[in-house]
């Protein structure tokens, strides 16, 4: 069984009600957690659907994307976002239109997604995109800016 995880605030533009409705007609399940408590095992995908008509959602990279990468979990992200471009580039999940019908169609074929490959690719991407590496880069930038 495919188990999809949502972690985070329950807000309208997070595609939660649409996902609940769509998943209820499949053999998938949806686990909703208000916060990351470290117990993410047993889930197949992390849901990271944000409304791309909101500028911040279109260009921002959601924290839960990095959380999923950390745990080697493929993600489901909205098309027409920078997160979608990242997922396409690293092949670490599924890109889906921010639309109930498109999401429902995607769920019909989700069992065909190569979970092992997606998980491996997520872990590989995390080796580059993680706070440890970003912290070093941020420190370099800070040191250069304070020397001027």
C-alpha cells in the first residue's frame, strides 16, 4: 500500500482537503502530522503540494522537501514551481498539477513509480542540499561581507 505523508501546518493552500478527497477513492492512505516528530518510516511519499499562483510558493523551496530528502523519501510537488524543477532534475519524486483531477489521475498510477530509485535519488540529493553544506556557504558569504 502506498502511504503518503503530510507534515506541517493545516492551511488552505497546502492541498490537504483535495488530497483527502482524492485518496479516499484509492488504495493509498494519507498520514497527516502537525510537525515532524522523527517517526516518518513506513511512508512512501511526502506531500509538498503548494498553490503555484502564490509567488512565494512558486519560487520558494519548502522545508518539508528537505525533510523528505533527509529521510530518503520521494516527494509529490506542484508543477510550475521551483520545487518541481528540483524534483525533475534529481528524479526524487512526482510532479503533479495543483489540481484535484490531475492529482486523482496521478494516484491511479502512483504504484508504477520506482520507489527504490526515488528514495536513492532523494538521499543522493540530500548529500548536496542539506543544512551542513548550506551553513558552510552562508558562513563564507558572511565572512566576505564583513571584511569589506
